[in-house]
């Protein structure tokens, strides 16, 4: 199970964060059709503080902050998701 949180305030970079996340998830689902995942948009300021993201956009995979302040590549997101599934 993957629990993915995209931490954003709705800016363009934040909106762009969803594309590599969905692409990585699609690739992993092809490898493992039984994979379950949720994607949550965290936009509330109080919640972003709880997520410990000091720069927006941010990305959490299974409650671990893996990226902040930039939009990662699909390969980076895929790697983080694989790490989360393995660990």
C-alpha cells in the first residue's frame, strides 16, 4: 500500500507535481496490478506544517517527506515508491 501526499498551495509548480506522481504510479501498477495506492492533496496551511514541508511543493510517500521545493522526475518518484514498498 502506498499513501502519497502532495503538499501544495495550488501554484503552478504544485499543480505540476501530480503528473510525475501519477506517471510513476501507473508504471508501478503495470508491474504489480494488485498495488493499492492513495493520492491526497494537502493544501491546508496547518496540515502542510504537520507534514514538515518547509518548501512547496512537497511530496510524502508513506508519511516520509521525500521531496520539497521542486517537481521531481518520474524516475525519482518511482524510486521513492519502490523504497516505500520494500521497506
